[in-house]
C-alpha cells in the first residue's frame, strides 16, 4: 500500500525523527495507526454500551432520578463507605 502524506504531516514526522522520538517514518505511522485502532475500539465499546442502555430503557428497566432519589443513593454510598472503613485495619 502506498500512502501520500500532506506536507505538514511529513514535517511532523520529520520533527519526531529529529527529536529522537522515532528512528524511521514507518515507526511513526505504525504508532499512529495503533492509536487510531485503540480509539476505534473504545468508540465501538461506548456505542455498544449506549445501545445496551437504550435497549434496557426500551424494556422499561430504567429508573427515574429525582433530587430525592439521588440524595438517598448518595447517603447509601456514604454509609457503605463508612462501614467499609470501619472494618478495614488502620495503617500506622
């Protein structure tokens, strides 16, 4: 495969090589592709999670949040956290 880079992309890679970040242009392109792949994997995971959440809501599995219910949940979280701290050995 042959890829043509824009002048500013070539300059960016050249600067990375001159600074010692990479030894070859191919290394820079490989890293760029690896980062792109990782970003696309994360994007796919997020989209799948959104789809799952939408399906859950469509099945009526959602919860209505009010200021009171959020405060109640926060209180329960604090209570569990305090209970956990009380049972953990103290560091000296």
